[in-house]
C-alpha cells in the first residue's frame, strides 16, 4: 500500500502518518461490492466542508472590498465538482482510484463526478491525518490558479439565463427533470430548461445542479448566437 500510494502522497505534499486514510479516500463505493463502510463517502463529506472553509477564508482575504454576493459566486465556482475534477486530473488521481471492474469498464476513471468525490475524500484524509495545515496547503496550491482565471466574480449559467429573460420581460426559465438513470451510487440526471417562446434545451449530469447548469449554458449560447 505504501509503495502504490507514495506518488500520490508526494503529489499532495504530505507525509501520511496513517496511509490507510489515503487508501480510503481513493476507494469508491463499488469496490468490494459496496459492502461495509470501507469507501470514501464519509471522507468526501468531511473534505467538502474543509474545502469550503479554506476557500471562504482565501476569498475573504483576497477580496476585502467585495460584497457577500460576489464572494458567494466565486466560492460556488471554486468548490463545484468541475473544479475538483480539474484538480484531480492535475494530480493524476484517476490512476489511484479503487473501484469495481464494472465501474471501471463503464469509464469510472474518466468520470468527472467520481474524480471530484475522490478529490474531496483526499482533502478529508489530509485533514484527519495532519489537521488543517496540510489540507489548507494542498487547497491553496491548486485553487489559487483557478481563482485567478477570472478577475471578475463568475456568473453561473442559470443566473445569466435568468437575467437574459428578465431583461426581455419574459417569465423566469423553467427546469424539469426528464429522466433519472444509472445505479444509486452514480446516478445520471437529464434536465430540461425552457424560456417562454423559445425551444428548450436539455443536458445530463451526475447531479441535478450540474445538469441544469449545462442545459442553461446550452440554451443561453443558442439564444445569444
């Protein structure tokens, strides 16, 4: 275990006292047929909260003159699954994931949601093993670059589409769930968004929020083209 996870620990910049935490962080629910609690979902829960705190602290210090709404939009963009998946790809996390053969054959190592969850698990493992300092160091070393990609607070697609409709005196966009598929541990949601007077768009994602954002982005792109 120590040998196989050593490159990942090095990429994280932390020497683990309990390397079993890191192994747990990269273990998907499907591994071992999902029996028991030896998978990363609890660490994912913890890592999500640690990430949120560190990013909030970073934004509070970096943008002392910004209002709460602007900080909230920056925060939402930085802690979303897409950002976590990008960091996971940067550190090569996919190569270390432990999952069932079926999950792997279905493309699990390329699944952005699964990578994002494991990245949260890694943050949780860093926190449990060494306290806030190593988790904070890892987050700052990878998320500052994401933060600096946009000088202005980001505007998510759903907000932008809502503003587009309001500016034209139209009702607010409507979202509906068309379909839910996939296993319980890795569901896929198909969401449709419509604006009165225009053909709708739909998109799929591993959460309703992600699918709605993608659908809104697609509709907004068409409306503004």
